[in-house]
C-alpha cells in the first residue's frame, strides 16, 4: 500500500546556465514528466505493510523512498505554519544518490531537507517548533529544497575525470524535513509531500558532493508605519571558500519579505534574484564548473516589511532568513556552514 506522507533525502539539480529552482531547489517538471515520476515513485515507494509503524521505509538501491505512516499533516484553516519532521533513514548500507523526484500538495509552499550528524529530536517527532540553520547551526546540512508541486533533480554525470557526482546517504542517516504550509481557505486540509531518490548502482565509483550554506543572524525589521511604507533592511557577508572546491550550482533563499538576493565572487556577480517564491539557480554542469577565484563567497539579501509586526532572523514562516547555498565537489566532509561571515565548520 502507499502511505500518505512521503519524504526522501535529496540533493541538487545540476542544469545548464541559469534555470528554475535553486540548489537543493528542484526544477519544475512538465505534466508528462510529473506523471512518469509519479509512476516510478509508485513502483519503488510501495513498501507494503511490513514496515515499522513509526519509522520511514526505504526501498533497496538504486531507488529509495522515505515514507511516513501518517495520512498527512492537518493544516488548520487560515493558517501558515512551518513543521519539522525528524527521522532516520532505514537503509542498512551507504547509498550514493544521483537523481531525485518530488511532489507536494497545494498547501505546501516549500519543503527543505536537512541531514544531521546525530538526532536533534526523537525520530518520528513532528512538531511546529523551529528547526534549521538558525536553530540547529552546524548540526544540519542544507541538502534539498523544493518550492513547486512537481520537480526533478539530476546531478552532473561527469566530474571532468569521467566519474559521476553523488551524495552519500549514510546507513540510518538522521535527518529533518522542514515543511512550510499555507492554508488560506476556510476549511482544514491535509498537506502531503513525497520525494523519491535514485542511487548509483553498488560498486560505481563516484565523486562526492556537499553543501555550502550561509546564514545571517542580523535581520531585524521594525513594524512598518503603514502597508504602503514598508520597513527596509539588508544583510550581507563574506565566507571563505576552500581552494580546489568546484561548484556546480549556487542560489539563495529568503522568506516572503525578501526582495533581492545576490552572490558574488569578488566583484563578479554569479547569482541575482528578485523573486523569493521562485528563486532561480546559477549552474555549471560541465568542466570547468565554477571556482571562487577570490577565495570568498559574498552574499547579500534585501528586505521590505509591510506588516505591523517586528520581523527577525529565524527558521519559521513568520521569520526571515538569508541563506546562500551551493553544492561543490570534491567533498571530504558533510559540507560547510558560514554564520554571517564566520566559517563554523
């Protein structure tokens, strides 16, 4: 049987030039591709009734699904909430992921997957308390995010030396799925997310990838005098990038008060976006990929707050965030987090 609320650990789409989505933000699928993806997911995601009632279920490689036994999240009428779901993957050996597909119901605005080095809460917990880069800091790795109903992501197949790229998912990997939901209607509805991954075959040699993510704690906007006179602010930072790191995608993320984000390498702008709901990505899917020649990733986020409430940095839908995120290789760690301008790992 198909369980109602499916999750999968994911990484990043590598597309050519500039495209929809952002790193860890999957690109939208057309209708026919979405149907094919759904069919594939049904084939690999049907775990039967033999799994634990409290734990996600994973099919064997090269395809995997993480499924919740829940029928979904009940989203109250006229509400906007960020939920956090804590779990372990149930794969018994390490996997290397090359492709992901995802589906979200209309109530889900965005979902972000974080891998964690250890349990942040008891596996199986679903609550609306904050989780993410602001709350958990170095204990989370921004791994995948989607903001469209149906999407697909594929990693580059050649690192320049003939090896495909892949993301390692450890056996029993602790993880958090952050789910931003919005119900503007008058009735409660059920929100669902399903993500499915496809792994390289056993024995395939791959070049590992990892995320590079920033977070800025300096966001603090006073209430607006009126809706037509919003309070404005901006935050920025400069983060060190290790020599030899090759990026195949970069992007940035804010919540609804974000009006402009960009990423620079020295004076050269490599990413620029003015649509917080549909952040694009800059990608390099072939040799030489992209290296930060300056040794620094410079980022900036700009905001306008038209509300009567103070808005500060945080991980919930009512907070704001400034996340510059990219994926690089070769990676010998789980990735890097830069807080403001200081490297935490």
